[in-house]
C-alpha cells in the first residue's frame, strides 16, 4: 500500500500562486507516474498534470504555461506549482500515483486538498 499526504492548498486571489506537495510513503518501490487531478463542484475529476519516473510531463490544455509539475524521486514527492491562478482553477486537487506494471500497476489517491481562487 502507498499512502499519499497532500499539502499546500488554500485561498488565493486571482493572479496569485500556490504550490501543492504530495508525499508518498509505505510501499513506494516501483512508483511510475505521479500526478495531480482536480474536481470542481458538479464536474468530473480531470487530469491537471502528470510526470513519469523519467521526468516526462503532461498537462491539461487549460493549465499549460501556468502550472508546472515536478518530482523528487529520492523523497517520493510530487509538486505542482500553480501560477496566474484563475477562478476556474477552484477545485479539490487530488494527488495520484501509479505503480509500474511490473510492480502491480496499482493506482493510489490522496485525500484531496482544496484550492479556492477568489476573483
């Protein structure tokens, strides 16, 4: 099992910045992709950004150029730097970790952290 603990959410004005962190613990061997999803009220959960163990990144079109994902493999931690925040970025942000197929391919989720952007 992998446990994920998120931090860094909060309330910020439009145009501001926040940095989310997610630390993985437990059976962290074989973690492949780490990422962030978000879910706004009344909407489906959507991918925000992901990063592979080799550093390849993927972003939702809506956050390209504003958000940056990074990871510290030694500490099993993934970060999401969010700049130029907009009201539409308001959502619960969830950390996501996927193990490699060779290690079972399981997916794990954090408990979520609220990000609220006021206009």
